[in-house]
C-alpha cells in the first residue's frame, strides 16, 4: 500500500552517483574541501570552523571550544560545563552534551514559536548555564537577537542549532547570524545533502588549527546506503521498510557519543550543489505548507506555529499542534517527530540536572505532528491532508 515518508533524501540519485564515482586523489581532497568551504562562506557569510561527520559532532566540537574558550568564567572552569538544552527536540543535542562530559538543564518551549519559553530559559540562565543551545526545529526560524544579547551580557556561549536548516532565513539573510557557533547537519531527513555530515560555523576565538582532511573512506557503503534511502523513500515502496521494526524508521534513536571525525568526500562534493538548490527546494515545500496552513486556519484539528514577521521558514516539514490527542493519517506521512520529551530520555538522564518544569515540551511530545511537504507528496495527498486538517474527513488508512 502507498505510504508517504515524513521526509525524503533531497539529493537526486544522478547527482549522488556522479559525486560517488568521481576521483578522489590527494589534490581532489583539498579541492573538494575548499569548494565546500567557499560555498558555505557565500551562503552564510561566516567563517567555516570545521567540516565533520555529523551534526552531533559539530555540536560536540562547539561545546569543546565553548568549554576552553574565554567566555566561560575561569572560576567555573573546574566544574562541569552546564548547557541549557531544549526540553523538546532531537536527542542528539543532549547526546553531544553527554559526549563532552558536561551537564544539561532543560528549558521549556513555546509551542507557538517553537523557540524557548522565555521565563524558563531565563531560569536556566539563573542556575548558571555556561552555554545555551537553541534549535530551529523543522526549519522554523526562532528569533535569537534577544538571546544573543542576553548571552553576551552574561558571558554565555550561544550555539545556534540549524541542523534542520532547510533554507530558513530572514528578510535580510539566512539563519545563522546570531550564534557564537552555528551547527548544520547533512544527515538523512535534514533537507541538505542527506548522505551524512555536519558543519560548524563561527566562532570568536576558534583556534585556527589546520583543517581536517575530508574522509575518502567508506564511499561505496555510503553511496549504497543513500541510494537505498532514496529508492525506499518512494511512497510506492516506503510501506515495506516502514513495517520492519528493526529498521526503526522515523523513531528517535539514541546513538552513543563518538569523537568528531572529518566530513566524507561524498558529502563534501554534494554540499555546494545542495546549497545552490536550497532556495528552490524551500519555495516548492513552502507552497505545499501554505495550503496546509490555509486549511487549518479557521477551524480544525490543529494549529500551526506563528511565522514571525520577516522570517522565511525552511519548512523541512510542516509542524502542527493537535487540538486534542487523536489518531493521525500515518499513511500520508503524518508523524509525531519527537514523541518523548527530554525528561523521559533515560539514556541521557545521568547528565540532566533538575531545573524548571517543562509542561509545554511534554504537551508538544504528545500533540506536535508534522505533515510532509517534499517532492513525493502528490496532489491527492495534499487534498486528503487538507480535509483532515479542516476536520471534514477522518484519517482513513
Ligand atoms: C535539531 C537537531 N540537532 C542536531 C542533530 C544532529 O545531527 P546529525 O544527525 O547529523 O548528527 C539533529 C539530527 O537529527 C537535529 O534534528
């Protein structure tokens, strides 16, 4: 039976194989790294600090540098770093905190903006947080100017987690201007490349060590995995892998922290084209998202987060908050992306210090769904999803 995946691999198969079969001698390794760095510098107008094997590694490196950098007060250097993390979102964020031997304290979320609940993050800062991580979930831009000012005032490091960037920005430029460090992911389901990797932009005082050489190993495996993800992500076949529990597709899976490694040659080669495609891809996804938002506007089963004035949502997927707990049309790609809040993530529990209550994050875990907006969503899917959003049709399967 047809089943729509929540997201798809954004890189076309042909581009994937062209990059995968291209030569990789020592000169190419340098040329590919330089052209990836130049494309990032053009897109974000910030220095590239490191090209890594995952977004989690980029977060890890940012935390390591935050711990060693001038912002963390010298009288706190002997205590473990305290990192303010979102109470709702990707488990990879607290995993990076675990990986550097730091402690985390969760702040609550504002379901209307998908950013921090102001009073809650203030409270975590009062507890002495040294670093704040704020994510632009699903490519939904969070206003960070006031948090940057607050962090600067307190000597706290702000890490802008744009792992799910998807072309998000503001009228005057892309997201990524506010963090002392900015993190991107090139992993599956993130809208940019999809073959794995991470980028760290920034930051002041970042040591100018020799850049890591890109990793040419494991190319065939990466190419085959990405091709399989691309083919199996088609709605005509996706039902099969999605029905195999061992694959844990669409689940939030904890991966033990690993030391950061270099970006693969494959992802490095694909990155400039992916950045060049980002705005056209974003525009196509936004057209679908706007139809869902219009359908849900007046009455219905769900409300969409506020799009802030002057913001350009990346809409990796379109989030909605259900007005009540109810069955959702899973076959049309509607999922609960993060069904467990940080408070019930047992794997990272040992490093999570108790802080403010996080009722909104808990509500989001059980009520926030995302609708697919990618190129495999067809007109009939959109019409059915709009009917579901207006409350005029139950979720058929
Ligand atoms: C918000 C957020 N931050 C960080 C990460 C980590 O990225 P990666 O999967 O490349 O390690 C993810 C991945 O899902 C994410 O969604």
